[in-house]
């Protein structure tokens, strides 16, 4: 079985968490949204509608959609199924979130993967913390990892060790402070691969060496303007090369993607994406890409 080592080849199997199981109810949202640092309280019924639309888009391309179970041990952020694990060609690496409230998610994931016979090749131990959103396959032999508030040096050391035989180039990208420790800045906050030679980026947050490296590799950069960065225009999920999903309202980004020959699907993501700062890549954990 060859699992995921790409962000853009055709998506065939994905793990998600339904908002009915992550958000649970309006009352639960009322009690918890401030704890989890959401921009404001999401509307439960609207979230379910948005999610239904999102899943319909996924179904056009994805053969298998697995849903993580309801669990009392995890909170609202479990909606963002991308972060507790990262897939490699040989199977999953279980992570430990840099956001303490999210750390219990990995053990729920572990049981879930075991039940489905999905291979686990390792897990972070000791002081290591990392989020899936900081780990990006630029191609199937190149792994970039963001060093920021959610992913530390010890995690990077362990990830490098665990992926050594699968990776020719392991790139550490130092992340800026940006809005600070309480906010979530991942490597994937400012880069989404849409094809082997096409990426959506917000260059103002990128280290110069990393931007130059992308350009040197012949990767065309779609520049997301600041106001669309704030509405998650940089958070683009590739369903196949140059076929992607973005939250609606990011018109400049969408137009540039269209001009680069990409097919763009949009979903209304106010409740499920913008308020929790988690776009379509965060909502999905790719298991297998063809």
C-alpha cells in the first residue's frame, strides 16, 4: 500500500470529522468557542449546511471518505482532521499538537487508524510537538517542515529520522512570529501546492530562501492578497493536479488559479473555516493520493 507523499496528485481516500461530532450542538459551541480561540461563535445549523456542500465537492473526486468518531476527549478543533497525523508513503506518523487543547486528538486517531488497518509508522515522543499543518510534501521526495509555535526542534529531529529513507530533501522553514503564539500560523498557512509546478502563496510571510527555492524549482506562484489571506484564500485543497477547492469570496486568488489553468470549486466556509481559521486543507487528512 502506497500512502500519501503529495499534496496535489488525485485524492482517493481522506479522513474528515463531521461538525455534528466536533461542534456537537449550539450549546456546546456557546460554551467552548472562546476557549478554542474562534473569531466568534459558529452557528451550528449553518455549519452543517456548509459542511454538506463541502463534502459534495469532495465526493466528485474522492472514492473513500472516512469520518472520525464523536469523542468526549476532544474539542471543537477536532473538526480540522489534518493536524493530528501526517501520512508518508509507508503510513501515518502520529503527531502531538503544539496547541495543548488538541493533544488528545492523536490517541483517538491512533485507535481509528488501527481499527481500519491503516499503517502507523511512528509517533512523536518526549518533548516533541508538531501539527500536520506545518508539514508539506513539495513533491514525493521533498518534505518541508515549518518551525514555529506549533512545531518544535525536537519534533523536526524525530520527523527527519522517521522519514529518512523516504525523503531526498528535508527542508526546515523558520516561521515568523506574525500574530503571536495564541494564533495559528502553520507552514500551510502561506503555501498550498496545487500541482507539481503551481503553488498558492502569501509571500509576505515567507522566508526569502524558501520563496527562492520554489521559484528555482520552476513552481509558478499564485499570490494571495492580504485581505484574501485573511479569508483563507491561501488555504487551497488540491483534489487532483490543478483541480482544487477554496473557501468562497477569494475572487483574486480564484481568478489567478483559473488563469493558471486550474479548475476551482468553492464552498461557503464561514462557520466551518473562517471562524476557526481552518480551510479545506485543514478539514481533510489525505490518506491515499493516486
